[in-house]
């Protein structure tokens, strides 16, 4: 979050997830090389940074995982 010059990376107050505000992202890419989890990518068409936003606390990937190996836990950070 600290590396973003446009302050587009914030912590969501509802889910506590780190999210990228598309309306503020200028596409500089500084977050991509700085992310310790390698979880940020450049959107191929919008030229903005993107990452999982946990679907507002109800991740679709968890609901639709055919093997039920994914789960979402509210860690209450």
C-alpha cells in the first residue's frame, strides 16, 4: 500500500482485504514488483493494477470450488 503513488491501494473496512481502487490507479505498476505475494497484475485492457478483492467478503472461487479445497476465514485483523 505504501508504494502506490496515487494511494489507490487501501484496506477495505468491511472485509479487511487490501484492494485496489480502479478509479485512483494510474497504472504505474509499482505495486506489481513490490507485492510480497506476487498477487497483483496489470489488467490487459484497462492498463490498471488488479488483484483479488475477495468478492466483498463472499469469494466466488470458494463457493464454486469443485473439490472444496478453498475456504474463506475472517481473521479479524
